[in-house]
C-alpha cells in the first residue's frame, strides 16, 4: 500500500466527514473531522489500515474543546492525528452556574454534568482509549458517550464534583491551599 | 531531643520517601550511597521499611493523593524520629506551587527538621545537611 493511495482513500471515503486535511510534513498528518463521525473514522484507521492508537490529548481552546486522537501508521511511518472540536455549551461560559461542589463555596466551573460537551467513546473499539478518556473526563469535563466505566482516574476521591482543573476558567476552590512560599 | 535520639544517630537508618518527585532528587540521594560519596561512613543506611527507620527523608512536592500516604508513613516511624526534606519541591513545591494538585508544602503536613534546598541538591549538600543535623542533635548531650 502506497502512501498516496492511503491518503486518497481516506479523502474519498470520508469526504463528508473531513473538515480539514493538512499534511504538516511527510510524517505528520492532521485531519479535522466532525465530532459525530469520530467512531467510524477511528474504526477505519484502526481495523482497516492497521494503525496503532497512541494517545488522545485534549485542550481547552476557550471557544471550544479540542481533542487530538493520535494514530501511528507503522507501515508508512505516518502519524495521523484526528482533530475534533467540541463546542462549549453556552451555559458553561456564564460564571454563575456553580452549585456542584460538595464541601466549599460553589466553584465557577460547570457544576452540572448535563451540560458537558459530548463525544462518542472509542473505548468499545479498543481498550487503549479507556483510561485516556477517563482522564479527559475528569480533567477537562468532557463526556464520552458509551464509555464502559467513566470513573475518576487520577484525581483524589474527595475532589469536588463539577470542578475540572485543566479548564481555562478553573479557579482555586480549596480554602486550605497555601500559594505562597512563606518568605 | 533526648538521649534516645542521640543514641540512634550513631547510625541513622534512613527511609527514602518520594512523594511524586521528578526523581532527580532521588537519584542524588542514591548517589550519596555510591562509593564516591559513601554516606555509610557516617553510619547512614537505607532502611527497607519505614518501621525500621530513624530518619524519614522526603523528596517531591506532596500532591493530594500522596499527602495521605505521607501522613500514614509518618505515623509508622518509631518515635523519636527526624524528618529531612530534600529539594525545592519538598521545601516549597518549586514550580508546582500553583498546581491544583499540590495544595500545601510538606512541612505543613508533617514536622520537618532539616531543609536541604536545591533542584536537585548536590550529594555534598545532602551530606552537609545531614551532618549538621546530627551535630545539632548531639550538641545538648555533650
């Protein structure tokens, strides 16, 4: 299978799903796709092309959340990153939602699980996506539809509900925290 | 600090506890044990269990999860014991001071006797710190 054939096949097969197709270098490929078609594109990359799923990385880009799913196509040595943009629900940008914290004054971030941005989970397709989706869920507050077990992964158990530390609007919630060096 | 502690410090057994550090301080601590620095000439040995230790040596900025473990381990050290904090992270959390996961420095969790600054401190600095500690403990008995 040649590199050109793979790229052409991808473009043709997912013509309706791909929003942007950019080759940063011969080894690096970014494909921005619609959020609702992540499952079928990932399935094609994983099952048909035989890509290895490396990791997913998430980021709060102020206007939207961005998830990059990194796949490595080892036969051709191409790193394919699927970029998905999840719009922030308008409710979350207003600061007075709050009310979810269990032990302190209500935090300004989120507070209601119903308004989390949603995307289909890839964990049913390959187990490697399981933990990273749990991590994205607890740190960025994204909801993965169809994830088998969306518990906390890294944060302690007494972490307040609805506070997501890697969001841009994260505020200090712990009244006992000391943020100076004492000198 | 009484006679009991002074006696223990003839040969302090050290328990090395890393509370989520980058392992740089841990490597320097291990370097102290190599023949080049040979900290055993002061009688210091690494203990396998915290229940055998006289000195608790803490590296790393304690995060929300390891805070609980630090407390539990400190309760298990036979008293009297000494606590040595090594490295900038254990002293003031270094660059993690604003991290959501590192709310308080180590010395607000357990009492610390010696602070050895550096990122990471050189083995000489660690040895100097511990020798000063031993001398400070011995001084009132003389």
